[in-house]
C-alpha cells in the first residue's frame, strides 16, 4: 500500500512531490507520457517568481524534479488508466496492474487541443504540431503559421521567428487574447504577420504527405484562400487530462475536475492540483501553489491513519 501516489509530473505534481517527500511520505510520482508537463515544451518562463532573468521551462521542471528526488520522491514513467475509490484506500490501474494507495494527488494537467480537421492525426509530425520548442528548428527559412490568439500562440509565434522565413499568426478574431506584454511583442515583430478574423479550414499536404499549404476562410466575408506553409503550429488552448477518472470523480461540462475545497475532491484521500482543475488561471505558479496545498492536505489526511506516516 502506497501512502501517496502523484499522477502527473508538471509544475503541480512536482511541487506536490517536493512537499510530500519532505513530509516523509515517500511519494510515487507517475510521470505519464509527457514528463514535466506543459513547461517541458515551453521556452523562457519570465513570470515564475525568483528568476529575475527568467528560466527555461524544461530547466525549471528539471530543478523541481531533482528537488523532489533529493527528499525521497520516487518516479515512474507509468500512466493511470482507471481508478476505484474504496472505503479507506484507493485503487489505481497503472500500466495494466492495480496498485493500492491511501491517497492520490491528481495533477495530470491538460493537453493541447487540435482543430479536428480532416487528416489531422496523419499529419501530426509531418508539418503539423502543437509544440514550437520541439519542432520549430526543423522549419528553417520556410513560411509557417501559428493558429490561436492566446499567450501560447504569441509565445510560439515569437519563438518561431528564430527559424522561419515568415510566421503567419491566424486568429479567428481581430484582437489577441494574449497578455498585453506578449501581444505588444507580437505586433511589434516584423517577421510575424497576423491574419485576423480568419479560420483554418483545411490542411493541404504534398504528394509525400508533408504539409504544403492551408486553406483559410475569412469569418466576415467568407472568402477563401490558400496559404503556402511548411508547418502549422496549433496553439488554441488545452483540455484537461481526466480520462482515467471519468464517471468516478466530479467534472464540469468541459471535463475539468471539481474541487470541494482548496485541494480536496468529494472522495476521501483524493486530492487535485494544477491545470486539471483550473480553467481560470492556468499559470505555472498557480499550479505549483495548488500542488503544495494538495500535498499538505494529503499529509493531514494520512495522519489519521495509524503508522501511515513514519
Ligand atoms: P487560451 O488563453 O485559452 O487561448 C486560446 C486561443 O485559441 C484563443 O485566442 C482562442 O480564440 C483560440 N481558439 C480556441 N479554440 C479555437 C478554435 N477551435 N479555432 C481557432 N481558434 C481557437 O490558451 P493558451 O494560449 O494556451 O493559454 C492558456 C493559459 O496559459 C492562459 O491563462 C495563458 O495566460 C497561460 N500561458 C501563459 C504564458 C506566459 O505567461 N508566458 C504562456 C503560455 C500560456 P478566442 O480568443 O477567440 O477565444
């Protein structure tokens, strides 16, 4: 019987791991298929307190990982696919094997949303991606486009100017949702060309199955046109990763887990942290804060079990 299993290794999960490990709970952290969460695929993080010059996202999560490990957190690349609450413990299906634990901290984060267009799955990795940090360098001196108008789209577009000959920013409205500082940077950047009030309606691959162009539609005039691009970077937000908990834990209509109080769910022993339950702030620092709260609540909960905390 584990004391606490932490599902997810982004900012929320790793902060929970640091606190749980320092409380001597020897947490088991399930890193899942995207270790480090969203920060692992971002670039410079300028708003995490304590880093006046900013810090690279992958470095920040690596630091947190080492910090948790130093206090005794254990890590596994496994993934949870099912969950069963029992009277005084919980069962998690981890890589096809049921594992028992007194408590769980769900910090499974959120995954990139796609446009749901024809050929989308086939084109991922062939000129279609949601991660500029991962794939941007493959597209040197060619035109690319970013879809979206939030901070992620702004960040991706700015990052891509290092490589691409031209970055088109395709947004369905005529105003960016991104924070003012990011929006100002995008609008001041000569190699980014915003295409306003426009949606991408079709991916057009070449005969080898690589992205070659996209079809765009002006939402006001309904005019359509082709735009040659070598890669499309989709940055239209994220959906919470709650598949393993469907029907077992309460979610809102968009699938975000619902917390009863700061970090608790309605099930004893189940705590929730980070973007999997946050449709409002979605910041690294708020995820870290909620990871801390979840670990403190889990520790309090576990202290009710004799011999559960050494
Ligand atoms: P977001 O803020 O939800 O923005 C998503 C963008 O995609 C919006 O502009 C939205 O358009 C557009 N969109 C959504 N669905 C679409 C669709 N089906 N077709 C076309 N466009 C679509 O998501 P995000 O940019 O990933 O940011 C998420 C959170 O992380 C935010 O709180 C953000 O501040 C934070 N973040 C911060 C930083 C930073 O501080 N450096 C970096 C990245 C993310 P509308 O505007 O019309 O809704």
